[in-house]
C-alpha cells in the first residue's frame, strides 16, 4: 500500500483526496467524482502540461501538477482546475491577505471599544475554577464510575476497533475508543430538560419565573431555581440548577451547563485529562487530551459529537467570541480552535483587549500550578506551546468541505430556532473513504446455519419442530450475550433435541469462537474458545440470522432440501467498499455488510441518486448468482426503490449491467429481498449498485440500507 495526498481544485473550491494506490485508478476517479460531481467517464486528468493520465502507471509516475477537467467543459490550460500533491491547505493568498487585514483592523478598533481592565473578564472565569476542582474529588469520581456499565462500554469500544480490523489494539487506542463510547452512553443516559414534567402527575409544565433556593438545594450549588406550574393539576414543580456534579450523577438531567459539568467529571473519573470549555455566547462543552491523536479533542455531550470543533460556527451558525478552557492546572483561550473567521470573532471580543486577556489567563494559570514540581511544569509548558502553535497553524486552514456539520440537536425545536442554531440534522461526509469490510464471520455464520438446517431436514423433522430447536439455540446465545464478554459461559441440558443437532452445532460454535464441553452432571457447557471480541462481533449476527430463518420458516410450512437457499453457502466477504457518501459516525458504508440488523448505511444526499462499489480483495473473480437487500430499522421513505447492479472484470474501469430493479417496495422493517441474477454468467472482481431513487424523495434527502449481501455461484 502506498498512501498519497492530492489537492483537488475545481470550480473555485479546494478538496483533499487521500488515495491508496492499491485501490486503483478507477477508485481515484470515483473519489474525484464525489468531490467535483464530474462522472468518472467524463473526467480528463492531465499531468504536467499535456500528459493525459489514463491508468495507474501514469498516475504513479506523476508527482504534482495534475489538473482535472470535464469533457463537457472547455479545456483551457491557463484556467483548468488542478490536482497537486501536498500537505493540508491554506486559503488562497488573496483571501488570506484580506483576512489578515481585517484582523489588524479589528485589533485596532478593539483598543477603543474594550477596556484595559481585565476585571470583568476574570469575573466570568473565576467561579468555574472551584467547579473544576470538584472533578478531582475521589468520592465524586467513585460515584460517577459506579453509575457506568463499564464492561458494556469496554466491549463496545473493542468492537468499534475490531470492525476496522484492529483486534489487537494498543492501550492508547483502547482508551480513545472507550472515551467515545462513554460520550455516546452519556448522551443516551442524561436527559435534556426544556421544562420539567410535573412532580405530581407527570404532565407538561409552563414557566412561572424564579424562586429562592432551599437549604438542601444550596448544598449542591443550586443558587438558581426555576419554578414551573402544571398545565393539568396546577401543582408547582421546582427545577434547581445544580452545579455540583455529584448531584447531577444522581439526577441525570439539565441543560448544557449540567451536561458538560457532569460529563467532565466522568472523563476525570476514568483518568482522562479533561477540561471544561466555557463559551461566552452561552454554551459549555468538554475537551479531553487524546494520546492517540496527540492533542486536545473536542467533545460535546449534549449532541454526542466529537472532534468537530467547527460544529458551532459552521453547523450551529454561532457568532463566537471567547472559548476558554478551564482545568485544575490552568486556563487557556482556545477560541482559535473553534473558528475559521478569526477576523469576525475579534470584532466581538470587546470585554478586554487581547494583551489583557492573555495576562489574566497567565496569572490564573500560575496560581493553579503553584506547588507543582519543576518536572510537571516543564511537561505542561511544553504542551501549552505546542497547542498555541497548533492553534495558529490551523486558524487559516481550509474548512473540511467534505464534512457537513449539523445544527444543534439538543433542546426544544422552537428554542433552537429562536437561537438560530437549527441548521441541518446530521453529521455527514460527502467524501467517503475506501473502507475494508471485516465480515468473514458473517459468511461463516450463514454457512453454519445452512448445515444446521440441512441436518434437521435430513432427520425428517417438521417445520414446527425445527422452529422450536432454533428458538432453543437463540435462548442459549442470548444467555451468552447477556454475560460478561470476557467470560461468556452458559449451560444447557443434553436432551434429545440438543443431541441430534450437536454435529452441526460444532460448526456454528466455531464460527462464533465458542466451544462445547460435556460436564460430569450431563450438562453441556458453552464457553469462549478464543478472542472474546470475535465472539462479541459474531453473536449479534447469529441472533439476527436465527430471527430471519424463523420468519422464513413460519411463512414456508413445507421445507425440504430443494427449498434451502444453497447459494447462501458462498457469500462474498472481506472486500473493500467505496460510496458516494455516508453518515458519520455510525452509519458508515461498511455497516451495510456487517450482518447486524440495527446497523445500516446512510447516504445523506442519496434520495435522488447514489452509488456504492464493492471491490473483491486481491482481484479474485466471482460469478454473482444472487444478492440480498434488507430494509433498515426506520424511515420507510428512505428505502431504495429503483437501482441498477453492475459488474466489472477490470477492478472498476468498465462496467456491465447484471440486474435492474424498478418500483421495489419494502413492506416492513428488516425485510430481506433476494434477487437472482438472470442468464448473465460473467466473472467479476467488482460490483456497483447505482441507486436511482428512494421510496419517497419528497419526504427525505437520504437513502438508507440495512444490509447488502452478495452471493457467488458455487460452481
């Protein structure tokens, strides 16, 4: 594998392309298509002055100064869009000069608008210093840890890495993955409060102003108490705005202040270096230092978004002024991380001049670091310098135009509209990278269940009895799934039903990285046979497969050898996949191939057209016999309705039609539809689905698919 970075300049916009030479020239053209909307067949890519790039060898021989044009556009060498190899980009010289001039003017006028005293600025920060020290309290940290399903989050963290092919992660990789799962868990477990439900009858309430705090409320820092009246029983409900994160671990409710306050405690409780970020334009979030990334990482617990610092300016359309990081060992102005419009931000920073702000923060930081050893100070000061340099370098870098950042998701819709923070409703990528499908276990599980069904049919069992045996297998697998992933173990009675399926059960257990042992008491014990993560990634697939089989059997009362789907024995797996777009971070393109019902591929702009390419590993050729599509868990309007399936025998340079479907309707969720390939018998090493329309493009801009399975002919 050789990784190269290109800069695509097209129609006045710049885009980064990370290209793996193993993927081939055709994939490179599709990546450019995702960015420029120039279809691969209409692209002309030139190297130097006149060299037309037509294949991998040409592309590999050129180091820079590529230019990309469409055959439908005039090819003017002086103005043609270019692709050049290089590092991350900055804005054009002309635009950068304008912004620097605007910054100078803003700084000049700031001298007259802002005061020379930092008192007001300091008063905004001081109260939070006491707050962040609460995160260091062992009692508060222990209370936070006890409320977290640690085993579950550790399993999910390892699964997230395994799905990317990393079954042996390092400690820092595990820590990073666990932090993200902690964020997702917190997003689901904490409750946003617009107005509290009535304490008496649970009905809606309306605001009646503010009230005086009670002694018990003051004990947990609730100096402000909102009063609400029930719309049904007229009972008064109090909503104390607690500042003590210990109380918030108990109540698990609030608005952004409570969310960030409590989540930052959770981060410290699990040993992460964390700091509270105070946004003077009325928001709060968290940053943690990621040793995997080697830098501070943005985390917003309210919206469950991470490492997207431009969320507020670009997604929420906030007019930022000051973003101050507050931690036990210092305070820092990190506003520059969250803006690409520093000249505009400067015009709103009128509390104090920049030198005064810097001096106030420096004095507070020195106070925080009193008593630290010289070695600790050296480490912190070195990190401070690196962060300051990184903030300056990133200040004028180009936005990641392949990422669409969402508007605010937390809070009532009317409230978000009033704050002009509504924006879009999803985090999406219009440039989907090439991803590898680590799904060999899915194929093994399908094969194992086929063998099990074949044995049950050979034994002459009626359909109803086969269904009961499958339900028994499901109960055993559920018992295993509900135990700790590092020590899964379940026992079953060795009755006649179990005995007759054991030969085929061994194949299923192997596919699940499990083993069976006969105990002295006559019971059969199922336990782990190897890497527990391999079992974790496979169990949901097996459980979903049982549900699919049972549903089929219930609708097909007469089952025999001829009715078994023999082509499912040869599911194609472990290929690379590329798509026109994907929903980040959970609806990425490989989710269509992981065999799990509740995961899906989401294409945020796919309602009126999208595509996905599956490329066979090592160029191996297959004759496609059939494919299956499964509807996703919700939103029927996003189901694919019209599509074309194509094959390629040259890795995607040219395509031929294998199947075409129009007006297909999925009548329920998780419905699988099988489509046999007709008389076409042609070997292919790449397949492409071109989805032409969804079920109702008037109601959605998205396309979503629960799963895609490709099956090759066995002979």
